C-alpha cells in the first residue's frame, strides 16, 4: 500500500480593492468599487509532480448600490 507524503507545501494569497468615484451625470450602473481575494495551495508530491488548488472570491458594486459577487475553485497538475 502506498502513501502520498508531501515533499513541500506552498501557499499564496492575494487581496485587491479598487474604488472609483462616479460623477452625477453618469448612469446609475456605473462602476463604483470592487474587491478580489484568492488563496492558492500547491503540494509538491514528487520532484516532478505538483498539485494545486485555488479559491477566488470577487465582488463589485455600482453607483446605485447594486452589485454582484462570484466564487471560484480551480485545480491544477504540473508534471515536469
């Protein structure tokens, strides 16, 4: 029976906030602000094999107070 023993684990996260000030004459759905954050985990299983997973969250807001949000999960394999 084989086991997976991680040789190394790496983690990276990122946060970004953007703000804009709309003018009175611009439409109500004009961009006002956004936020984005992500975290990545990568495991080096063997010197030639790395597995990774990423979670990302983003949201935006319009001048009228409405907005949207989004969640994402991504998986990856690197063989070299």
